C-alpha cells in the first residue's frame, strides 16, 4: 500500500481490532483473559530495494505479530512498539 503512511496503517489496524471486538463473540477458552474474541496484529513496512524479497516483509510482519502476542491479547505491534486497546 504505497499511498498509505504509518499513521493511516495504524488507524486501519486499530479499526480492524475494534471491529472484531465489537462483534462480541464469546471467548470459549478458559485461558483467555478477555470475555470476547480479540485479535493481535503485527505490522511491518519497508521501502522496497532492488534485492528485497516479499518473504522478508512477511518475516518482519510475523515477528511483529509474535511480539504483540507476547505482550498480551488484543494489541498491535508496529515499529517495535506495542499498542494495547484501552
């Protein structure tokens, strides 16, 4: 999404997270500290270079996702920061 800046990406991720939570789908897992289904999101951006592979971007996003998961449920990891929904 070359025409979207970091602030817009974060806004879209927060909107998606809120939309899932707002569905009020009951969480079935006893280990889930939330009453309802939520999502963790990992985001990554790059300025494409000639030798870049799309798999490198996927690896960065995957790393960000696991960073979010390690920091609790219902949060977003972006640029090394974790944003938790209030």
